[in-house]
C-alpha cells in the first residue's frame, strides 16, 4: 500500500475546499481529510490521496 498523500493549507476554509477539489479533479485523487482548522496556525488543512484499488474477487471455476 502506498502512503502518498497531498496536503493543502490556506487561510480560509472555502478556499481550502476549492483547492482540495481542484487537486482531486486535476490528478484523479480522492479527499481523505476535509478542511480542518490546524491548531496554532489559524489556517485550514485538507488532504487527498490516490484512490485505493478495488479488491479483485477470488476466482471460482464454473460448475
């Protein structure tokens, strides 16, 4: 499993959400942390990552 994560940190919640959406759309990422106030910074942080692959079902022979 890859631990690749992208972060956005800006001063406003709406802008953070917009930048998160922009990253997700541009690079096919999925949000993993919605805009959250970062303690001590007065800034909002959000994160996104590549989507996890769907599990492949076990093969079962017919019959």
